[in-house]
C-alpha cells in the first residue's frame, strides 16, 4: 500500500510524536511505501502577531494544506491517508482533500480533542464532561480550557463547530486506543460520527524482556537497604510509581495514602511541579523513596524487578503506555478505579483495580504479587501490545477501510 501519514507536532514533544514515528518505521519495515506530511507548531513562534491571528482565523481549514495534500495523493498514488494530529497548522483540510479524491482517511484518536477543547476531559483537578453534556464546546470556551485563553479556546470551538456542521467527521474512520475511548468518542460526538467506522488498536511497546532480564537489578545499587542479606543477588520486595509528578497523575494521593505500616517501600521515578512538595512530605518516611528523573532504561529495570507498578491517575488518561511496559516486563499493575488505567488492568487482573485508599492498598501489598500474576501479565502483553500484533491490527483496519 501507498500510505500517507499526517501529523502536526506540538511545540513540546509528546507521546503522539513517538507513536507516529514508531508506526511509520513499523510500516516501512513491512515493505509499505510510506509518505509523510508534517508540520510543527514551533513554526508559530516565527510569525508576527498579525500572521498569528490570521493563522488562528483559518485554523478550521487551510487552503494551502488542502492543495498540498491533494497534490501528494495524485502524485504518489496514495491508497489511504492516516492522520494523527491536525492542530494547529494542518487543520481538518486534510480530511476534505482525501474525501474529495475518494481516498479513505482514518484518524487515530490520541486524546479527546474532537469533543473536549483541552483534549483531556479534565480541568481544575477533576474529571470534566461539561462539553459532552451540553453537546457543544461552549463550556470549554467559558472555562478557558485551551491554554487558559478565551481567544484560543474560541478558536478551538470554531474548528469543532464548523466542521461538525459540514459533516466531515461523519465521512472518516477512527482508531481508538481502547474500548473506553471508543465509548467516550461515541458519547462526545453523537450524530457527528458513524460508530461503524470506529476501530480499536492500542499502542505498542518494543519487547525488551530478555534484554532487561539479563541486566543486574538497579534498585539494589540505588538503595542498598533493598538488598536481600540472604541472597546477595536478590532484592527485598518494593513497589514502583513511574510518571510525571503532578496532581492529575494521582501521585500526591498515593503518597498520602501509602500505608505507613507497610513493610514494602514505594519507589517514585519522575519529575514535575509536585517534586518539592512530595520531597517535603516524604522527608521523614522510611518506606517512600523519591528517585527523581531516571532514564527510560533505568525505569524499565526498576519496573522489571518491582512487585507491582502503581497507576493512581485521577483522570481518564488516553491509554497508559507505562501499563503496557509493565506487562512487557511481566510486572502486574495496581490501578485506581477510573478510566483507561482501570479498564486496561481490569482485563488482566480485575482484583488489582482499587480505590487509592490506605486500607485498600494495604490489602493488596504482598511479596507474592509478582509471582502470582507475572505470567498472565506477560501473556497479555504478547497478545495485545507487541509490534507484530499492532501491525496485524493496523493493516487489517487499513484493508477494512480501503478494500485493498
């Protein structure tokens, strides 16, 4: 197949960029001819105030993008257009260009952008579905949900409103990362999309199991107290949080609710706005240890040897890549009872979905958690989150959409 991948990079690199690059490499590896059309929002910094206003005014449809996508489709004989992100510079014009040339187009829903201005369904430290309830993005404008700006929020609302009225969202297909996200998309877009055109494909993570298994455990070097005196090569059981240190991730809740009388330490990897507060809260704690920012390699090593990863997020999340990585390591996950974290864990170990409360956590913490669940977690990874499985799902979706 001749595949056109379309992606608008944000100013700050994120998970969507990683997925875009990973899927491009995966498709090329399997012999597909892959073309890309990309833009980067850093380009906005080079524009003067007037040009920025003009760009915002036409953020719902760029004639230039329409023309460039149309030319690419014709020149390279594109069979399918796969869009990852259109905000801000690409705009929904890419959909119209593909539809007008009778080329199937599919959009990966990396977030809740089509029915939530800040794309998270979360504001002011709580889950928010006001725009779903009102069936318009008006509450998002009122609450300045995009970059805390009334103007920028209004521009986002205009993009959604104008393209809903034109019916373009009903003419394209969608890839949701989870069943939970599919349900939210249907609820949030209602008559603006065709539910029959929604497919499920999770993200994937490379299989590093054998490589990580052969490496010495890092935790014992970082924290000598974790070394098992009876086994110089072994470790005492510990639990791990790996992620950004901010309120939406639930790390503050986890630290406050971590049982003081637990014999199992909690290791925290990450950085963020709560770091100083967390360090203050844990200064006198003997069973909560903040390791700060660690490389991806170090986090995977710590994850591999942990009894469990803890996923205490307060919002729905859009996938939970760290959960997939834990399952790759054969490490179980304890998740809060909300959103995608709960859904992903519930499909493997429903008993490990819980409220992030002291009494609930204490009932789950044991030194046999890894031994009890490791095999089924690893199997779930093999069945769902490997590159090969991802490729098979993605090309099946392409075939279903295009008839190729």
